[in-house]
C-alpha cells in the first residue's frame, strides 16, 4: 500500500475509512463503501485502513470510534465524521470536494 502522505496529497478527494474487523458498524459500512467507490470511479478514491494494523496512524489522527470516515484533498483534511452513513449521503459529501 502507498504511504499515507502520498495518498492525502492527491488532487482528487480521498475518502479514508478507518475500521476494524471486530467492529460491527465497520463491517456494516463495507458494502456502502464499495458502492461509493464504484459510483465515484476516477473522480475520487476510497481507501480502507485497518486501525489494528495501523495503530500509529490511528493514534496520530486521534481515531477514537469506528468507523471514522475522513476526506483529504491536496494534503488537507476537508471532512471527518465517525459512525455509519448511507451511500447516497456519503456520495453527496464526497462530490462536494470533486
């Protein structure tokens, strides 16, 4: 996987899903994020980050609850929310940054 710094510097919005396999809400978001990724095509990226495998990054970003969704564009965090969202709502938010 690419380094986090390289991913956040992209000119397209990058939606990060911080999740854990043991977290029911994270598991429930997986098909929603697949739909968002498919609908976004090349206009945005959707990347899943397992907090158990990336503990330093999760701590640095102060990820406290799961799932936490974060959008970066050109190196800047432009949106963040914890908890579940439906695909249409998430697509609407993501499209604001395309």
